[in-house]
């Protein structure tokens, strides 16, 4: 969205010409000047400058709507407010499903099911409204080349066998999923910028980017000085573009993220499995209490990115094959956890073991500890990071480990969650 | 009338000409008249007339200020201020511990800043306040309206519906317990639809829209004179990227802060801003500090920092002119922002929200 030119703000022609002599051509330049500067530049009196400011502001300011109007709009078209995930417990807690008009992030260790979730959501978005879908096309930006069309067809056929009863229906579903393979940050950004027109022409109802973290971490090594700011800029610009698209067209946007490791006493170390580049995730109360370095695994891309996404779902391992999906950050849902398995038809919630949060506690979604698979990590990591996998496998002693005062919830959280489940399971 | 010509708010070029022509005081200008002025300076008669009108207006407002007219006067004694402050209301947050440490609630005519990590509850508190400011006066509220400026897109109408419904139910409970006339009458107008219709929502996508909206706010507030709360959810988000020129950012933020202070004072509204946390990299460790830099810390009068301690959310009053620094726990429930309930008690959370030690001028009792 290029800044608006002053001509379109209904300023008089001669004023615009005069201002352009001072290199002020857009509303942005105009509004960034102080009143005295404006008086000098326009040659007008104080009151006139104030009136001009109001005029230019009117051209730039957003429209007002009352919350009631927003509610009415939602009520008129209830299905347009959420995309149901077809996981009943999750939908209930999220007040309908993945919200339209905001960014939803899925984070998990490798192999937990992010891409599966994305593929499942793609199928759901193409379903007609009567079945809980959005009856539209899907734009799938794949940076890891992990998308499998066969899996897509398998999920569709097994999850909705009644609907996809003919090959024709399956093919028309696959025809409405547009896949883009982008391998660099620059190309991802360019693709996002070009999406506006595509959304209109193809009637897109869902945007998926799988995954943001992989391109960013490949390209920006945060150990180098300038890279951190460049990376934050890229992430912030991407986030605001996507938010604009999500809100303008009222569609959901799903992004996937990876994990990183941080040590409670200091900066993050290079510990993730995917790339040597790493990020800074901090513990906020790193007091002197826990001198022993212990690590835990959290969502990657840092604190600012956690602010940018509106909803954060975390997938983590539990007892294989059961895994857990946590609602870590959501404006409408409390912190909750559900167990699921990945089957032929995609995700299946374990109904009996639903764990909705009863005491409205929660944890910091930026530092939420994520359980990686115990078996996966052992062979691959060296040095003290095997401590993590070791810890996961140990019986659940309460956390008398000397974690520092910050959010090293680690086992404490998993204790809290698993206790009732354990009682039922065993 | 002895005002120096150089200090008048005229166009700079015109001012320079007047000074060069030898005019020194505003009275001289007024005595000369438009025709004389146009001949001496070499401007058209219309321009001269315009300039004189500006001068006359300036002198008139100067005169009323020095005469001490109560409406426009900006000076008063501390006693008057005390009376004003005591009569003024607070916006309660439904979390009595938080209201306590704030001295009764979010104060009007002050800027309150809420900093916190992602997901800790800043937007939730903003939505709660946008509903609470509308509570009718007989229940202890301000019966005001709210302006919600959203830069991050986390405003979800469904959540506001939940919070508002809980608030209406709470007031209904009070009305049933007391059975007073005005309570019941107030309840007729205090419904979900009316609450939602009085939250004015603006979605600003970048800092230009935010600046433009804040420039237009005074006019908007003059039209909607019942607005008592302005929330800017996410003042950090538009300023945290794409700004190579940090001095421009500081200047814009300072300008914003000044305008918000003026708005808060002139319209007797509370301004609530939410800020993000950023990581400051120190020698051996890194800490989380509020974003937007050190100088922004001066903008807000009251600063609250929300953070986590294991599973518990805590709010710390970090900066306040009248209350001391303290930390309290709070919960976010499906009904909104609430106190921490003692674990053994299974009572309805709405039963114990209001602080029994509230000031006696509130009419509701608990």
C-alpha cells in the first residue's frame, strides 16, 4: 500500500505544487511534520494549518464502526467469522474455529503434524458452507516443499467419505488449492504482496504459509550484527501485510513456526535441529536462583513475532502416538489442551481425554515450553541438550529443579496437565 | 494588546514582512486597519483583513485568559483540584486487587500504559475497560462511551460480547438484591446492544492512520461528548518496524503523547495505551523491557506491567504519582478480567468481585 499522494487528499493544486518543492508529496510526509514546520512549508497561518491537517487526516484516517455493527455483520453471516477445524472440542473453545481476519500460528517440533494440520485445513476451506467450510480457494505457500497432494486426497477421502464420493469432486477440490513454492524471504514477501489481486480473482478463502520460520532462519543468522533488525523488519512487514489481507477480505491466515531452545540463564544457543541460525528467546526473570543451565524448547522467531500473531496453537508430543494441541494464545479462548492422533483422515481428537482449562490459568505463549519427541532428539543432539530429552523421560518429580524465577515452566506445566490424564490413563 | 507581532500565529512570510515594515505590537496592527496595512506591506486587502481577524481572535482569547474567566482558565488552586479529583470517577476493572493498587481504578484525565508480554491479557483488560466505562452511575460507573483504536487486530467482537453479557448480568444481580427504582430504570438502557453501540472502533493499519486518527480525535470527542475512555491497543506495533529514522519516531511519539494528554484533559477522558515488551541485550544476560525506548517511558502517567510467574499472571504498578509500587495476581476468565479466586471456594466469581472497601460515595454496597 503506497502512501497516499496529497493530491488525493483534496488539497488545492497550488498548495500541492508548493509542497512538492519541499519534497512533500504524500500524506505520510505531511503528517510527520510538526505544526511549525508545516506553517513554514505551506506559508499559512496557524489556524489554517490546523484545518489543512484535519483535511489530510480525514483522507488517511480509518472509518469508524461501532462494536454493535461488527457484531451484526458477524451475526448476519456466522460462518464467515470462523473456519471450523472439524475438531469439536477445539472449535468449542475457540468459539467456532480458526478466526477469520487474524493471524493464527501453529508451532511444533518437527514431525508433530503442522503440515498435516495445514493440509487438513485446506480441505476444510474448500468444503461448502453447509458443511462448515468456506467454499473457496486456498493459497498454500510452501517453503519447505513438504506439501503432498496424495496426502491431501487421502485426508479428503477419509474424512468426508460421503461428500467426496466421486473422483470428480476430489479433483475439483484439488483444483481450488493453489500451491506456491517460495524458497527465499524476498520471494515470500513478493508473493504476499501479489496476493491481493489473486484473492479477488480466484475467490480465495484461506491463506497458509508453511513455514515462516524455515525461510527466515535459513537466511538470517542472528549472530551477525545487522541481521537481527533486518529479520525483525521482514517479519514485521510480512505480518502487517498478512494482517491487512486477512482483515480486508475477512479470511483466516495460518502460519507455521518452528521451535528453538533457550537456556534459562541467558541467551539462546544454537540448538535447533533445522538450521544453525537461531533466535533470541528470553527468560524474563532470570534471577540468580538457578545457576545450573537447563534448557527448554519454545516457539521460534522471538518475542516480537509472538506479539504479531493473534492466535497461537502449539502441537507437542505426549505419549506416542498421542500428541497434544495447546491453545497458547487467543483473544477469545482460555488456555486449553487436547489430545489427538494423526490418522488417515487427518487429526482426530481423543474425546475422552479432553482437557479444557478449568482454572483459567495460562502460560506465556512466547515462552511456553514445548515437549519435543523424546525418541527423536536423543540421537541427534549432543552436549547438555540431551538433558532436555532426559528430563522428559524421567518420572514426573515435581519441579524442585532450581529453575530461575522466570518461565521455566517445563515439567511443571506438563505435570499439571498430565496428572488428571494419568489417573485416567493408567 | 502589547503582544509582539513576531509571536502571532500568522503565516511566516507575512510575519516577516510585518516585522520588516516596523510593526511591533498587535495593537499597532489593529489600529492601522486593513486598508492601511495592505498599502504598507503590499498585500491585498482581503489578506490584510484575514490577518487582522486572526490577530483580533488571538488578543481576545488572551484577554479572557488574563481576566480569569472560569471556562478557559487553566489555573486553579490545589483545593479545587482535590475536590475535582474526588468527585471524578474511576473506571473499575472488575478485579478488585487491581483497582486497589490503582487507587480505585483507571483514572480519568490521565494516560495509563499497560506493558506486557504477548498473550498476558492487555487486550483483555482493554476490552473489559471499554465495557466497564459504560456502567450506569447508580451502579458506581461513569455511564460513558469508549473509543477503541486497534492497531494489531486482536479486537474480537465475540469476546466483547462475553464480557458485556457478564457485566450486564452482574448489574442485574445487584439490582435484584437492592430493588431500587433507579437501578431498575438504568438497567433498561444498559443492555448488550447499547454497550456494543457505544464502543467506537477504529482499525489503524499503520502509523500514518494512527497519527491521522489522533489528529481527528478532538473533533470526534467534541461530537460524542460522552466518551470517557480512549483505548489505543498496540501503540508499539506500528512504530516498531520500518523506521530507519529513530529520531523521527521519537518526535512522532512525543507529539502523540502530547496530543493524548491534551485530549485526556480537555474531554475528561482516560487514555489507555498498550505497549509491547522488547528484549534488551545486556552484558551477560538479556531482560524484557517495555518497547519504544526510554523517552517513551515519560509519556504515560501511570504504568502497569503485566507478566507471568510460572502459571500465574501478575500485574505490577510500576509508575504512579499517587500509589505505591505493588504486584497483584489476576485471572482472565470467560467473563473477563477478574480477581484470583481462592482455590477451595466454588462460589460464583461474580459474587466477590467488588471491593467492599470502596469509597462510601459509591452507592452500591456489597
